C-alpha cells in the first residue's frame, strides 16, 4: 500500500489547522511545520491511524528549516508514498503601518516567513524528491494583496507578490523536468482568521483601509477557516492543478 504524503506549514491554527484535519480525514500522512504543535491534531491522527509528525519550528530561521526538511525527506521510503505535496501556508503580517514606521526586525521576519521560507522549503522539497516517480505538487498560499497594492501593507504585499512571481518561475523550471512538480500560487479568498482580527484592529491613522476589513466582517463576507480549507484542497485535487501557475479559489 502507498499513502499520500503532505508537508504543511502553519498547521497549528486557522486555515492551516483546518487543512491538516481534512487531510488526515482523507487518508494523508502529514508533516506539519509550525511555531507550536497541536495536541488535538495529534489525537485526531492517532484515532484515524494516520502518521503525523509535528515540528515546532520558527520559519524565520529559514536555512535551518529547509535543511531539516531535506534530511527528513531523504529518510523516507519513496516506494511507500503515493504522492508528495508541499503546502507553503504559513504567513505573518508585520506591524500595520507605513513602511518607515515598521522596525527592521519586523520587516525582516515577515519577509523571511512570507517569501524566503517558501522559496527555501520548495527548493529542499524538489531536490529531495527529484528521483521520486510519484506525482509531486507545490502549493503556495498567496493572497489578493499580492496582486493589489495597499497602503500600510507594503511588506505583506511585497512578500506575496514575490511568492507569485517565484511560483511562475518555478512552474517554467519544473515543466522542463521529466517528472516535474505541478506548482501553483493560490489566493484562498478572505478568511475569518487572526490575521483579519489584526487588520480590523489596526490604527485608522496608520491604516487608511481599516474600514474595508471591518466592513467585510460586519457584512458576513468572511469565509470560515474550515470552508476555506475545503476550497483550497479541492483546488489542489483538481486534475488540471498546475496548468496555471497563479490561481484564486474564487475563480474556480
């Protein structure tokens, strides 16, 4: 028997946790990389008889995370794996303010988690699985803000825009490989998560679009983490996944 293997970052809460739960329910083995582990997820995996590994890892330490991932993948039995998927889901929004009001430390951390980590993890994943014959996929969770400029969101917008363009380049590279991975940078819609709470609670004098995010919540336009996870995983499972390097679940 072979089993699908999924590597998922940011799996301890929000949409990442919902994706982890749904992937376990669907019969996947999981490696979850997050700042914290989740005891309930561990219990869920145990009850389902699924393999779950959780790494408490600061993704701002990108080189350490990528090296650890490459070593871990190299120790797997490729013959037992039906498919291999990397989902780069983790992300952070730094202080919501004009870029000259954000500390260098916050700026560096955000760009490392939002852009540098997905790049290094994708590189490690693709290198470590290069000889595998099973289907391989890389799904980068992007954002509408990677495709729309917004004041006081320069760092987050830049990180997600960079992730989109990285994915475009990666898709071209993998298309040249005999068993190249299918890759996509996917905007998951507007989700009711802690990130939205952060947006709604921002100082209006620093964030001119705060009313937009408050209105989304007031008008019931936010998708639950569980529904968003279902839509993202349904997109990932589509037979044409990877045909377009840039996607949006709302266009499916």
